[in-house]
């Protein structure tokens, strides 16, 4: 399961023409605003690409309401990006010289004078300031006031089957502000939000797996079912637990003791403490200690029906239980957003950075790159850079729809995983054998074929693509320096001769057919609410698993934060025993598992559905020897955590 911003995905790629955004790691400095006449500075990327002349439906009424955020650039935008790179690069003399949250704000945050100037400009234009944070000034007002403030007209435009408001020209701000403004969001009112991929139903409706199962990979072969790829296949595992994952990824004796991990999602499960505690006891994880799990939640939740709030409970449950299973001694803080909209998700990330709530942050949500606007990309990157200078690393799932062609009609990557300032986590199919022995991994990609009515064959074998690890080449983000020399040129230059960011960076278990066992309180058909367990997957499993492995590495390093880890992850590439080099065909023959599901999702009353699920078939993406766009440098091997040990 993974959460994706935007309820409806774009059917046509808009990403190809997106301008370069601020904070590009390739140069280490943000792009400067261009002058728009003698008195105003342009805010690049504030006019969305769908606001075209052919889609223009005329001016938005002056009386219509606008809610916007003016993001503050701070006192040294270029210095922030440069310092974030320096403290993250093991080849830099400033490597690891992190700042406290207070010192980071004092050095790079907006000054009181800048905030006052921005507020004065906004109010003089007729807008009302509704909130001021270290990152932005929020305002509300009518269209006429917004047009005056930002030097543009607001028009209505068709976007797909809907009509939305957007600037008719790129927004600008008075040059007298002297670069105090990073960008503005909210001038267009198209949705910028998240929803869940269908890796499990919402937890307000019970979901259970049918058997038979394997207890470990290959333990229960489906002898009564047809062959696949020339042989009998095993039943899907019931769901791996912490003991198996810790062994697979080289945890050794490390537990994450003394390390703080944060998890972000929207909303908050009301039963998370009970569910996590019950799951740990039932499945052999270390019991939770008093005060080990914290929650930082907003005062009020919004858009609960629009965002399907209950559907986020399963995401939080998976993230929390997976982190604890792999790093059972780590301190975990859940930071819930008020809604699934970008503004609220950004607020959650900012809370972590402003208060340094953790050193490692796991995030299992995103959207397709075509739906990302440069203004929001700039706001996200600023938060990631502020985290980097403090030694905070952000880990984002790479997506659950492979190259995105089947889901969106366009080959593209996901965001914020495409940011050069985060670690994008791809997905694998994992085989753990008897005695917790690591057998192999493939890139996660599933083809599904159903059992024929007579039970003698698989209809249309190998079947149709259902899901797979997200990856590929960005169209908007330049190639970061740390990928050069590791990422094949053919991938880096797929969309530009100059080279672009390729996703992912690293990978871990994601395939729901070789997935993780999770425990959650759910609502049963009789109306009762009871704890139950089921198998789950998606790169939203891979992200917390990698975050937990990073906690083990930080402990091995003596507790010193890893910070933004990509430069180190790539620096370790090619070293013996550090990574599993994941390929799609590790055994030399096709791989698959048999899976039996309840037709109604919870019991056999509605019948059973039997299918075969192929492993290592990820849309047009392929896990090959060396770096690839399904698994990045690979998954952590036995020597990964040990490689951080203080000598």
C-alpha cells in the first residue's frame, strides 16, 4: 500500500515542459528569480502548464475567495543549499557538521524584517494575514486583492473534465522585497492532495487473507495447482515478521537504540497504540516501552470525507509496525497531517524540522511528477534542505505503479521521491527461507493470471500487470552529483542530454505477495471492531523498512546522525557485501507464487479466488545487474549496517 497525492491522475504528461525548480542539487544553488520589469520579481513556476489559452474560460470573478501561502526564501537561499550539500557529502571537510534547529533558523531562516516586509506588502494589497510560521505567511482575500498583490490576473481554465482557477501569467512580487519570497501556492485551486493506492481496503471494512500460506518462502508448494514457468510454485507467505526482515537485511545485534524516527501520514489511527502493542507481543517483536511511541497531531482535521481519512489508518499502522519490527528499540514519533493536501503534509514535515523531532523520517505518500507544480517542489525542497543541515534524512516510497503508464498513461516517476534532496526507496520481492535465511530478491513487479474454471491452467498466463515498484527518470530534476558515475548514462539521459535524476536510490521488500504481516483493529460485517492480521506490501512498506535499517546504521555509527544519506549510499556502491545486487531473474528461471483470496475480502462465504502472481515483471522497468530504476543500488546486505560501525 502506498498513498498518492491526487485523487485523479493526469492522463497526459505535463512534466516535460516544467521549468527547472529552485534548490537543484546538481549545482548546489537555487535558480534566481528573473526580473519582470524594473519593479517586480517573477516567481517562476507559479502559472501551471494546464493554464493555456485554449483552456481559458475567462476571468475569475473579483469576489471569489483565495487562500494562499507565501513561502519565505530566508536570508541565504544559496547558502542553505550549499551547506546542505557540504554536511551530507563524505568528501567535504564540513561533512557531519550539523546545526541545531535554532542555529539553522538563525543562519538560514527569514529575518523579522523580511517577515514584516512581506506582511506589509500583502496587507497593503487588501489581503488578510491568517497565519505566520517560520516557513510562510498565509493569507486570504478576494481575487481582486490577490491579483493586485501578485501582479497577475486570475482566470478559470478547464483541466480534464473540471474547471479550476489559475494565474493568467506568472505571479510576481515587488522587487523591493529583495528576494524575501521563495514562491506562492494557492493561486491555482486544482487539487494538490493524496489518496491511497489499492493495496488494501480502508480499515473501516475488514480485510483478511485466505490460505493456504507458506510460513517462509517455498515452505508450502501448490502441488494441486497448474505449473507456472515450467514448475510448481509455492503459496504466498502468510506475511514476514520482524525476525525474518532483520535477518534478511543484516540487523545483527543492532536494535536502533538511541535513534529517533518520525513517520508522516495524514490523520491518525485511534487504535494505533493498542494495535502496535498487540502486534509486537503476538509476533515476537520486543514489547513497546512506555513513552517509546509519540504522536504529534494537529488541533483539527479537515477534508476527512474527501481524503478518505479512515483509509489512512492502515498506512500509519503499517509504517509504525514495520519500523518497530526492524528497529525495535528506536524511538518513534508519528506526525499526522490535518488532511491529505500538500499544504498540510508540508506542515507535518516542517514540524519535524523546526523542532528536530527525529533524525530519520519515513514517508509513504506521493503523486505522479506530471501533477507536481514547481512552486510546491520549491517549498518541499526548502524543508528537505533545512532538514539536511540539521542531520535529518527523508525517505520516500517510489510508487506502486511501475513506470506509471498503466495508471496514468504516461511514463514518469513519482514526487516527492523525485527530489534530489530525499532518498527514494524502491521495492523488491523478497524470498526468506527456513531459519530466516536470505535466499534472493527480485525487482517487485506483478503479473496476475487467474485459475481457469476447470482448474487445469492459468488463464492468459503470465497475465496482466497489477503493480510494481515505481522508478525511472525525472523530467524536471537535474542529475544530482552523487548519481554521476553510478547511474548508467542511458538512464540519466533518457529525457535530457544533460542528465536528470533517476529514481530510486535503494530498495527493500515491497511485493504484497511476499509481504509483511500487519495487525490492525478493523470493522467486521457484524459491526464489531476487532484486532486482526493480514499481509500487506507496497513501497510504503519498503520506506519504513529502509528507515529502520538506517536507524540500525546510525546506532552502529555510535549514534551520530546520517543526515541526508544519498551521498553515502552511493559512495558505498560497489563495496563487497554492502548491497544485494537485485535482479529480476536471480534463480535463472521464471518465478511466481500462488495466491488464494476471499472473494468478499474477509471469509469464504462469497467463494475463493485463486491466481498466480509472477515476480520480477515490473512494467517496462527492469532490475538488472548494477544500478537500475527498480531497486537503485540494491537492497541492504549483511555488510550494510556493519559498514557504518566505528572503527
